[in-house]
C-alpha cells in the first residue's frame, strides 16, 4: 500500500469550547450542563475528519453519522489557498475542475498548504492521464 501523509487536525476549537462550557456550568451551579454538548459535538467532528494525500491523490473523509469520502486526483486541482487564525489552525480551500473543497481545522494550514502545493506541482508535471490543464 502506498504511503500517505496525514494532515494534522487542530484540537484548539474543542479545548476552547470545553473550557467555556465548564466555566459557565460551574458559574451556574450546574444548571447550564447542557452546554457541555457543544464541545462533545466538536470532539466527534474532529475525531471523524481525516485528510491525507500521496503523490497522486488527495483523500478527504468527513462525517460522524454519514461518512463521506472524496478522492481528488492532484493533477485536476486548479487552485489552492489557505486561511489561518491566531491559534495556528485554519482552512485550506481547494478548487478542482468540478468542485470546490474545504479542508477544515488543519493545524498550521499555511505550512500544510505549501506541502500540498509541492505534491500538486509534481503531479501536474507528471500528468499521468495526459489531460490538457
């Protein structure tokens, strides 16, 4: 089996929501315990997001109850951009010839984008299917 590089997912959003929920629950003497559902939802979302790629394709797996998997050949990608916030996690926007994809909660998204761009450039040079780009 081919070796894949897994993009790291940031757990910062989970930690922020968990701390806010615990503080509000303690301040309300337990009456706002329902707020603990928010970090629980983020935990399951982050646990079930997987983004990985190799020299030929990018694979995106998301979903808690309905699992979706998208496979994008790297040579078909048209544009890659990244957004990053002050907590060093963000979103990578990938524009394919047919669709636009979001890779969310990526730790150090700008650095991960640069690694993906390097693989993308190599895939365009090889152009395994000899498509016109």
